C-alpha cells in the first residue's frame, strides 16, 4: 500500500470516528436516547463513497431506543439518496478524457456499455444488500448512466432493504418477548 493510500484510509477512518463520536457517542455518554438527527447524520456520512460504514447496523439500535420503524425507513432512504446524489455528482464531474487516460479508451467504452446494460440491476442489488452501493452511484455518474434510472433503482433497493431490516427486528423482538 502506498503512503498516500494509507494516509487516505487513516483520514477516512478518523472522519468516520469523529462523526459517530460527535453524534451517537455524545448522546450515549449523556444518557440520552439517540436522536433521529444523529441517525440521519451518521447514515448520510455512511453513504458517501469515501466513508464506508455499516450503517444498516444502526437501524436495530435506534429502533430498540423507541424510534418508529417507518420513520427510520424514511430517514434512512432519504439520507442515503442525498449522499448518493453527492456520489453520483462527483462521478459525473470526472471528465471522460481523464477516465480514458486512466483505463484506456477501449476499456472505458466496454465498461460504459456494460453499465448501460446491467447498471440498473447492479444498482438495485447493491442497494438491497449491505454492499458498497455508494460506489455504484459513483460509477453510474462516471459512466453517465441515467440519473433518473440510478435513483429509481436505488430508491427501490433501499426501501426494500430497510423495510426488511425494520420488520425483521420487530419480528425477532416479538418472538423473543416473554409470554
């Protein structure tokens, strides 16, 4: 690993730690119920392509603190889409000539054709599972994949994923409840 890469990883980890500590950590230390604001901030940060965090794990934590599942789903989907819009925009701002120079014009064309054909399915699948969907939106932006289609597939995948998480946690809680 190059020195620059190590520094980038350390800075990214530091930013993630600061975001979580400044929000969720502060509320826990103060003995308060974690707020939806902290959930939204951490969740937004976790969907930025350069701050990969397992934000899906936050849902049961906040749900067990008494936040309504429907509110968590809505907040998770909206904040994820806002962060993915940033990811897509960053990707879109990359000049095609720079990509051609980096990976070669022929490879770039093949990659762009592959995204044009399979991009929607890939975006949907990456949003259904705790995979790196922010990176998929970055790639969608770089390859000039339709923003409307990107966010439509992303919205469906995120809504299904967070709905399943919320209802699975409710089901497990009801199943484990005494009596």
